[in-house]
């Protein structure tokens, strides 16, 4: 099916975006791999919920993405995509022994190369790894290979600089952008 | 509390605990002091391997013989702390060119037999059946009577047993200085860390059983023991990967023993000499993690895809003898020093060297030395009488819950004293409220770290991420009911830092996810209300 | 070296977040059940140490897989529990459990003597006896048996005119109890321009055998079915089903629980609604609906359907029906869990679990309830008194079959 927006990730940020764009009349699907520890309820009125399934593959055309396919084999086409998969816990980021990547779009991830700087010995002190994340431009476009993907946005914990333990972020820039694009 | 004792033992590791038990059993009035909690040094920071002695058979026949003797004794007296897993010594194809092929295997087997170790050569096929996780490309295998031993449990059982025989135990009590009379040691001045007060205790003999810290303590007494701190790093995996101990049949090297202990598997160890100042603050390096993983995967390939819970390191209390930089050629032999004959210092005995496996023998030798000084003729009975908890018993519950079964596994007959409060606190390790109460009442627990060493609380998959706050509140509640004020925030904070230390060296993959979860739960509060029983 | 530290046994992927416990329908009503986290990964760690840590309360697990759907770490919580039950658990009442599990055998006997069997099963003294003797709750209405099976009355010669075929796995229910579903499937497939082959040698998928601790028999059936399916797949035909439970069993539980490799057929084995949805999406099949069709219905996502993620297709197809006023209910377990709710000792639990779903159905006030699972059908009919339809039957009624046939064959 063709959607206006496919939101990948059913945590607080993903649900916020899905709710807002759906209210604005956009046709939206929400891919939600497990329930979020944020307590967000992925059952949003008017949004097609794909629960317990994971977007695992993206198909590209030009500077953007045309569809994502889930582990269960469901192919979701959309005008715009929103990455809201969270950090490590949400598997928006995956860490190996010495590198961090974003598994779906393989987009640009900002992280500390020197592993010894990922953690502070004091548990309560700020921890560098909690702020690793994907890089975006001013409008929230996801950067891949240094340039923005024209119709893919990132919101919430997955974004670099947003602290996973004490999350503070806004989704309005991306929501407005999505709604404006639909109007054009 | 008394002020005069026959003997004061310094150090609450396994050696000190065993010595306290032996002394108390021989009728001496005994005081054990420990600056922190029991089993905080090398005792709690090793494999938990119940050596058969096979590892030492080729190079150090004396150690091998000691090991197999003590192995058999521990199975008898500490059945509750020991698991008879059996062990394998495997030969891999790559060992052949290094001179440790099947020829070495034959040498190894005959050395084992000479030391009295029941070593049986089996086919690689049979070894794969016996332990499916073993590296399938092995070319030879020998079965030996290895097992696993829970060092925390063993130490705790010795302390409990010592107390049951009349010994006094002071934890969080630091030795400040020795008391002297006419040039002889006649007691100790100690600092109570929880109250901040100093006090003095007198004794006819003081035993230095402080492991790697025996050096500085001897110095305090004015004598010298050259300790050789050899760091050993280990990794803990998330669950039991193997059910049989797997060793590499070659000269002892890094990361060649894989031990299934309780609900986890441990790989170790490395051996590096470290400066003495590091002994109190061991950090596992990335190089050590990589080395242990590489060697571990050679024993058991599935470790490559198994979650690592944490890394830790201990310091072997070896006594320096020569200039070998690796520390491996030093015999793990027992060093029992009567400083009266050695240094003309009366009233002071040091017991060091040795290893977890020979703790009982070390205690026996130290106690013999003490008794001969005091003119006591009582004989050592520690090899025959079961430790507290390990007595033979019948089932004491009709329909035990999982928590009760786990508690019985950990405390043996001690579990029969537990209340019926089976509410779970630590869900990974099945620790109940009743077990916490028991640990406070009978095992001297003051904080969550103490509780962890007695019960495995927070040692499971989540490393306390999910239930440590619940545990902190539960412990504070139990302590409060016994008139001890404790702040759950402080209890949890100490615990979090200690768990964090072990997780940092292996913080990637699922362990890193857990670390994020732990940070989030602590710094942002329980994310949503969990409908729990 | 460790590329990723994820074990194949995946219990340790568990982060102990306990989200699974918050969605478990059994835990919500039964204090004796320790919940999926304890019964699954926590218990498994200790069971690996010793079998004595097996907890008999695992028998309460409905195997609904809601824990797995909710798990943010991809842990196969319910698989782990089901495997432990197969390894350590026994049958509660061997005679009753074996009868309930043997849908194939009992079905073939009962449908031969259907009037008698239905009459007897409907009699309260008989139901009372079954309640007392074998432990099937007397408040349950046994699904009635059809007079003669679907297979016996299916005439292969009616399918001769087609040049494209699908193979149909009808399952026990459509064969013995409710042939109408099988006929509806054949009608719709035919209208799309495809002929129907029955699967030669089809056996019960085994879902009830697994639930009643008969793994050896289940594995035997599984091997047989995979063998039959691979012949169909080799002939280039997809294997279509009309039951979500059979489908889930054959796609997921065969390899995960029974160790039967189905990789050769897995991708070709699917619910008819998935097959049809994808053809319609790709423009390869056209559907023509009756202009006067009107229905108000609520769609219930069966638990195994949710785990497959395939309500996407069933709902997608139903939304194409112009006269259908469809409400998709929030996912709740109906509580029947195959044979679980039929057992005397489980009746109350089963109904208590279902009550949340029944309430939401009543609130939506539909004419019909639609779901892909036959055991959910029995439970919802029992709990609400409403008739429950399979999406395939709704399509068979809503489609102008002749016009659809023409659109797809000319």
C-alpha cells in the first residue's frame, strides 16, 4: 500500500509523529518492533500498526527512499519515512566491539572512535555513549554519506546529541515539514 | 563483645575464614577481622574451579597432589558449594606444532596418574557427546575430576561455621596497628569503618591471612614478605554455555579454562605482574578482553556469539621467589611463616601463597602453628566435618517455589531456617525476601554488595538494571526492622558503580543495550508501571 | 572475534525490561502463572543448570506469543516456554488430552457418523459425562461435525478448466467441522482465475498435539506435511490455507519447536488472504464486488495472526470491500488457545481472559465478527453470541464471483 508517511519505531517519538500526521489527514503506517519502555501506546487511531515486526531493508531511488520491507516480508511504500528507532536499547543503533552503526539506512552515525571514552567510571556521571546517534540536517533529514536523504527524517533518541537516559527532543520540525510537503 | 582472644585472624578471604573455622573448632577463642566484606579479594575474583590438580600435574607434582586431596575433601565437607561437573582437557590441531599434541597428552595422563588423579583418555567423538559445546575440531580429550566451586558460598560457609563454633567476626573493620608487649605482638588496634571508631583487641597470637595484602600487614608488624601481585582477568558469560569444565591440554597459558558456575560460564585467566598500588583498583583492559575471547572461542566456538555479562580481575597472592616476569613459574605452594623462628617476632604467624583449592590445608597449617605456640593439642577436624549448610538433609519443603529451590542450592540446610516470604526480589537469580532476611540475620549482610556475595542478587543477566531499586528498598526494610538504618539510594548507588565497573570493558551489543536500560531506569525512573506480583 | 554478542539461543538477548509481563493475558488473571519473563528467559537460565528448576505452572502458558510480539529484544519467549513444556511437562489428563489433540482421527470417525455424533455431543447427559470422566468442560459446545468431509465431496474434475493452480491445505476444521470455509476458499480462488488442487497426503498440522505434549506425533505429521508441500511447491504452486493457527504452526513452530526443516516450502506457504492481497496490489488479480453488499463487522486479530503480522493482508483485503463497515479491534487474546479452554480446569480462566475482548466487541456493536482463526471463532461465538466469519467467507459473499471470474480470465 502507498502511504504518505511510514514511521519506523513505536516509542514516544514515533507515536508522537504518527499521531500528529494522522490527525492532519496523512495516511500513515507505524512499524513497531516490540513495545517501547517509554510506555507509549502504538495503537493510534487511523494509523496502520505493524506490531512485532521490524523494517529491515530500504529501497532507494535518486536521493530518497521508495519503500521499506519488514522482517515478515511486508513492503511499505511511502512519500516520506521517519526513523524513530531509538538508541541501542531500541536497536536504532547497533554497537560492535569498536564501532556503531544504524542498521536500516546505514546512515551517518556520530560516535566516539576511542572506546575507552564511551563510559565514565562513575555510573551517575554523564556517559558519552548515551548521546551517540544519527546525524541530521536542520530540517531533520537523515544524512547518509554526508548528504541528506530527501524524504527520510530522524526523530527522538536515535538522533545524535539526544540523551537516552534523560531524553529531551522535539518532533515539531519534522511533523511540520511532513504536513507542509503533503500540502504541496 | 570480648576484648581478649587466643587468636586474632586478619583477613576475611577464604584463607582467613578457613583458619578462623579451624581455630574455633579446636577450641581457641577466635576473632576474625576484615576491612571490607568477606571474599572481596582474590577469593571472590577467580574462576571458581574445583581443580582436580591435573593442570599442575606435569610441572608441579606437589601442587597436583595437594589439589586432588583437597578436591576430594571439599566434595565431602562442602557439598553445598561444589558442583561435580567433571572436566575435560582437550587437545586442538594447532597445539600439535607447538609441542602440545598427543605425545604431550600421554605425558600429561601419566603425570596425572602419578599424582593420584583419575585421568581417562577418551575419543574426540565421546568428548563431543559429553560436552556438545566443545570445539568440534579437537583431536584428543582426557576426562578429569574437575568441578566448580562457588567461592563466595565456600567463604561464607566457613565464616558461618566459625561463628557457630564460637568465633567472633568483625567486618568493615580495618587493622590500624599491632599492639606489642615486650617486643611481641599481643593484639590489634582496629578502625570500625561503619561507626568511625577505633578499638583494641588482645590476643596471644595474630595470624596474617590477608592474601596479597599480607605484604603491607607484615610490614606493619616490622617483618618482610615479598609478595608478587599477578593480575588475572576473567569474563562472565550470560548463561551456562558448557556443563563440563573445559581446559586446554598444554602448558598453562592465558584463557585456557572455561568453568560453568551456577547459572553462568566463566573464562579465564590472564597473568600479568602488576604494581602493588593497582591491587585495590583492578581494571580489565581491552587487550585482555580480546585475548580471553580469542582463547575462549578456541575451547568453545559458541562463545563468539554469546553475550558477555561483565569482566573482572583478581590478584593472585603469590610469594615472589625468582625473576620470572609472567608469574607462572612460581609454585602455587603454601607459605606458612612463623615469624618467631623466621624473624624473632613472637605472637605473629603469616599464611599466604596457596590457592582457593588448598585453603583448608593452609588453614590447617596456620592453625597448627598457632596451636603449637599456645600448647594446644587438639587435632584438626576440618577435613571430616561438613561445613554449615553442607550437612546431609532431607527435603524440607513440600512444594518448593523456584526461589526456594535456588535458595536451597545456595544455602543448603541453612535454607530450612528461612521464612515463608517467597516474594521474588531478584528475578534473574531467583532471590526471595526470605533469603534476604536470612542473609541479614545469619550471614552478616549490611549492604547490597554483601548481599550479592551471599545470594547472587544482581549477578544475573540484567546486572541489577531491573530490580536493584526493589532490592535496595527490600534490604533497607529488612535492616530497619532489625534496628539498622540504611538509605536505599545509597545502597543502590554503591551497587550500581560496582556493576558498571564490570560492564564497561564489555560494553557493546546486548550488554550495551542493558547499560542504556540501566542508565535510563536509574536516571529517569522506572519507565512505566510494571504490574508485578 | 565477537562480531555481535547475540546467542543463537537468544534467551540472553532479554534485557529484563518486563514488557512481556505487561501484555501476558494469563498473568493478568492467574496469580499462579509466573509470567513470560520468569517462565521464559529467567527460568531457562536455571533450567540449563538443572531440570529441577522446571516449574509446573508453565502449563498455563497459552502460547499466544503476545510476549514475543511485545518484546523489544526479539526474544522467543513463548518458544522457550513451549520447548520447556515439551521437554519437561507431561499431560494433565492423558486420555482427554490425547482425544483433544487427535483432531484428525476423531474428526474422521465423527464426521462419518455426524448426525449421531452431533446429537450425542449436544446432549447434556453426554456433556456431563465428558465433563466428569474425561474433563472436557460441559459448558463448552463442541464444534459440530459435518455430514461427510470436504475432501470426500470435493470433485477434482470441477477444476479442470484452469491453467494456473494453487494447492489448498484445508486443515481439520474446514474438512470435518466447517466445509463451508473450504468451499468459500475454492470459490474465491476460482473466481481469481486459479484452479485448486488439494494437497495429497495432508495430515493435521499438529498444533493441538504440541499443546497437549505429543511432540513425537506432531513431528511425524510435520515431516509428512512438509514432504507433501514440497511436491506442490516443486510444481510451482503456492500452498494456501484458511486457518491462521495451522499456518503459524507449519511456518514457525515446525522449525522452532519440532526441529522440522521447512525452509523449502516456508515462503510458498501462506494464508489465502496474503496471496490474494499481493496479487491485487501487483495488479495481477481484479476483484469485483456486489454493489448491494452491506455489512458492519469488527475484525479480531487472532494471536498467531498477530505474530505472523499478517492481519495487514486480511484487513487490507477487507478494506477493499466497499459495503463493509469494518472496525479493527485492539489486539486481545480470546482465551481459548486451541484446546486449552475446552479443559474443565481451564474454563473459568479462559472466559476471564476473553472477557476484555468480548467487551470490546460488544462496544463496537457489529453484526458479525471477522477473524482468521477457528478456535477464536468458537470462543467469541460462545462469549458474545455473535456469528464469527473467516475473511475468506466474507469475500466469498461480497464478491460478484462471476464478474470477478470474467475480469481475471479474459
